[in-house]
C-alpha cells in the first residue's frame, strides 16, 4: 500500500470528519442544554439532504445555497416540533422519550420513503473536480463540505460564547434551575436549542449532497456515527464533538483500507461498542463548557 | 360478614370471567384453520408470530424496563443456526431450534452482562443493541462461506416431513398450530416469570433501579437471566421464520426494521403485561391487513408513517400501552367503588 | 461494640473533599441522628455506607464485618436498609407489591411475602393504602410506603435520608409515631434530617456534620447548645 493512498485516506478521513463533527455538534448541544437524547437526529440530516437536493434540482441554483435553505427550513421545523411535542415530553422517563423520537424518525424516514423511494445523486458541474495529490487525488466537493461544516461549527461556538442568547444556553446547560431563577426563559431556550441542533444535522446533510447518495434511510447511518463521536468527545462537550468527529472520520477511513469488502461501517460499530463499555463519558478529561445532565 | 362475602364472590366472578374468556379465545383460534380458509390462516399465523416475538422481548425489556432495540440479532442467529445445521449436516430444525436458542441465549447474556456491568443503560443500551444487530448484519454479509452472504439461505422443500419441520405451502395450518403452540408456551413462560420472585425483582428494577438494589436485589443477575430467557425464545422464532418462509437474507433478519417490528406490538399493547403483545399484535395485524387491501402498492411506506404517528401520540398520552390504560381505568373504578363502600 | 462504625472515612470527588476523617459510632437499638447544613456531605456518607460509592479512605464496619467493596445488594442482605432523599417508590406496582419486594429478600415465596407485607402495612397503619398504585400516591404517602418496604426487608440498621422532608407538622407527628414503632421492632436507626422538631425529638444521639467533617456530637440537648453547631447553621456574627 503506497504512502500516497494512506495519506489520501487520512485526508479524506479528516474531510469526512468535519461533517461528522457538525452532525454530532447538533446532537451534543441538545443533550447538553436540554438533557434529552434526540434519537431522530439522523432523520433531520436526511431532511437537509432532500431539501438541498430538490432546491438545487428545481431551481438550478447551486446546492450550497440550497444548503442554507435547508438549514433555515429545518430550524423552523425543529422549533415547531420542540414547542408542541418535545416540550411536553421533557420530564418523562427516558423510555418514553426514546420511543417518541423513534416514532418521529419513523414518520420522517417513511414519508421520504413514500415520496422518493430510490437512491438519488445530485449532479453539479464541479462534482468531479479533483485536487491532484501525488498518485491519486481528492474530490473538491469533499473539501467544500469540510470547510463549510467547520465554519458552521466555529460559528456556533462563537455564538455560544459571545452572544447573550448563547450565554443563556450555556447557563441552562450548566444549571437549569439557576437559569430559571435569574430569569432565563427556559422554554424559549429549549426551542432555540432544539432548532439549532437539528439545523446542524440538516446543514451536514446539505453539504453532503454533492457527493453522497441520497436515500430515505441515510439518517440511521449518520445517527450512529454521531453517537460514536459524542462518546469520544463526551456528551454535551462541543469541542469534544469537533475532535471526536475528526477521530472517527480518520479511523473509519483508515479502517476501510484494512477491512475486506469495504464494509467500513464495521469499524464504527465496533468502536462504538468498545467506547460504550470503557469510556462512555468521552476520552477527554475536561468537561468543556458544558455539563452533561 | 356480608361485605366480606360480597368482595369474595366478586373476585371469584372476576377470575371465572378471565378463565372463560381465555378458553373461548383458545377455542376460536384452534378452530380457525378449519373454518377460516388458507388466507385467514396465514394472516392469523403472522399475527401469532408477531405476538410470539413480542412476548419474548417482553420478558426482558417489558419486565425490567431496559429497551433492547436490537433483538433482531437473536432472531437472525436462531434462523441462521438451525438453517446452517440443516443444510450442511442434515440436522432436524427442531434440534436446530434448541441449538440456536442456546447460542442466542449465550450471546444475549454476554451482551447484557457487559452492558449492564459497565453501566451502559437507557439510550446507550438501546443504541448498543442496535449496533449489535447492525454488526451481525454486516458480518453475515461478509462471512460468505458460512452464511451465503447477501444471497441468503434458501431451504428447498423436500416433501412433508414432521421431523424435518417441513410441511409445504398447502398445509399452512400445521405451521399455524406450531406457532400457536409456541406463543402459548412463550406466554406461559412469561406468566411463570411474572408471578415469581424473579418477576417481582424485575418489576422493582423497572420501578427504580437504586431502590431495588437496596432491597437485596442483584440487578445484574436478574436482568441477565431474563435476557437469556428472552433471547432463547426469540431465536426459536427465527427458526420458525426460516422453516415457514423457506428463504431469508441478512437484510431481512437483522434490519432495524425487524427489531422495530418485534417491539412495536408490545409497546402498543403494553410492555410488562402478558396480554400486551397479543393485544398489540391483533391491532397491528388487523391494521396491516386493512391497509394491504386498501393501499395500492406504490404508496409504500405509508403504513409505517401511521405507525410512527401512533407511537408519537401514544407516548404523549398513553405511554403504558393499551393494556395498561385499561387496567388503570378498571383499578380506578374498583378503588372508587371501595371508597364509596367505606363511606368516604 | 457499636453496630455500625464509620471509621475515618474520607471521600474525594476530584479536588473536592466531600467527606473528611469522619468517625461515627451507631449504637444498636438506638436512634442516631445526623444533622448539618445543606451540602455538608450527609447523603454522600449514606452512599458510602450503602455501597453506592466507595470511600477514598477509611472503612465502614457493620456487625464486625467490613463493608468495603461490597455492592449495595450485598450490603442490604447483611441487614442494612435505606430510604432515599427523593423518594424512590415503585410507581409501576401497587402498595402491597411495593412492600412485597422488600419482604421477598427473606421470604422466597409470593404468598408468604404478601402476608408479611400485609402485616407490615397493618403494623404501620397503612392498610387503607394497599391497593393504590405507587404513582398515584402523594409524596407523604410514598415516603410512608417506602418506609414500610424497607422495614419488610428485615434490616438490623435502617438509614433514613430526610424522611420528614416536605411534611406538614401533622404528618411529622404521624411520622414520629412510625419511627417509634420501627424502633420497637428492634431496628436501629440512623437518620439524616433537617426538620429539627423531628430529629431532636426522637434521637438518642446526634452527630453534626459540616463540610464533610464531624463538628459536634452528643445528646440533642448538648448539641443544640454547642457553639460550633450554632455557628455552622447561623454563621459568624
């Protein structure tokens, strides 16, 4: 195996990792602030993919613009769902919450299955542009996906650090009761948080469209990946999600070189199971800016 | 004195009603193939199949509250074990069923032990079991020499042979009686567990984990015993599937969809109750049959959307399932009656 | 020798020392109370004693045997029972079944456990509640059932974590009655409590904890006039 191939796998891993980071950031944000585990997170990624796809297909405008549309639309959808459904379930048992989100993801996935039951692929003019690298090359669209994902993630980070709303969200994450006492409107924070969380997933889906196949159950694959990332980074830990995403991306990519038949998902599942048993709170010692509930 | 007698006869009446109802139901189901025809037999067979798998799942997840989203793992292991033993070594699927059950039980106990010992609970347990099922699916696609990969295994029909669990498509009623028998067996096991010390321990674990520990309950031991029983039975269902449908592949056995199919009837009917899986299976199979007729094939996925809606609405309003809300209403009425009698 | 000896227990969570060189003796047959400001480490102490967490230093001796590294259910089997600050009733079972779970620790058949449960409910005057579902009870009723359930497990020593919390004065009186009945059965009690009327009224011996350290102990009379205790509760002046 030539050094180039390994190096390209490494780079692709990092590029994929950026997208995983963004996906996991949404998941971990919701857990950190609201204390709930959004089992339907993958379905929102799928929604983001489809919105972007159709926007690009129907209007002919570049899908990265469509990505923005997807983010905004999913944000609104998330807000609506949180306000009328999730809010009621906030204080139920984890059993009920899990099943509620499962139901939600079944509704979303099967609506997509009903409407568009096949594999689709978006076609853009720059799709097959490659950056040459030694004896192989790297797809330009993957680089775009990585850059956009990183920009969004850092943007989110600064939003949480610098703005009042962001600070309110961090306060709610650290101590919900105290936040209520100082006058923070927890309901509104929950709506914003959930909306932002699922919008992250949609954004990740959007940037994937130029090179990843689009099909109704694509969400479940990314859901598990997002959970693996949060296991590495720690639930509720934003920077951990960033680092974890890159680690998972690289691990998956390098693993694909070793495992026959290209079933690289095996790496993710085995990694997940090992992490759950040995280090469920994440590999990093610091709790970051969030305290898990 | 008279009040005592009243309450006493009330309870006797209640029990007699339950027993009579059960006997009537049993008679109906036993006579069904005779008078119902092949199609109805197949439909009710599928319903009992769902109920059987659901009851098996119920014994672990319904009783102790730890949701397994990956029971398809054990279903598939059962199917593959008995089928590989049959196709390669000519071993009877009845024996294969027991062997598959043992494998699954060991696997299930292993998974439960590692998870619960290392505090993998709640959402993480659900995800871990889901990951196990997916891993199984990928493994069976990869280990082609053992499992035939994506093609799956085809069990050819070699004539009617009871010892070889083979009866052919014209004798569906035999399969029907087998799955009916299996469901009754499974429900008896569920009943025995529920009305035992283990059953109370499991209910305590579901009620409150820490409190259960502080009452001398070895939560780990109880849960892995329940898991072993549950996975053994689930694997038996896998063997039945293999013999009835005579063909299967990894996607059909280990998919998240299969796991969902196993647990949804129980969630709908009511987890933790013995009647739960059957009630849920009846409702779902009924719905399934109606939609199969009414909904044209291009509207693929629509029934599932309804299932999702049902699940969401249920979780918001009757999270305990149909049976639990009925029980609650009945016990509320009884309590009110008792309070009125005592002149409150 | 004391029934329970907390021997130089220390518990640190990272940099935070929750318990520091604690030495407590619980005499058999007596009621020992533990008081102290919020956050003093009282529940942590209970968690260490009952095996929910292991101490970083020291040892817990019960009936001559060390409880270190034992799991909660093993400790329960050795005769230690516990109730919780946030009441942990089994909402999915009715009251009789709740108490039966306790009785099942020693009685292995259901009929016997049911009889024992009914006996305990009757002893504690709770028979009227027997058919109510756990989740349909008020907090005060739940606490009483939790008490009955713990008693059904035949503990030699019962740890109560703020049992009178949230009770009205009437309920507190009823609760004190329950405590006397439990003591009459030969159960030793170790009670964390904030409601002064309750704890001062029934305790034979009181230990005061602040910042994880014992700052005073003695009879209720001695402790209520102890300067260090007053300072801990009311602050320096």
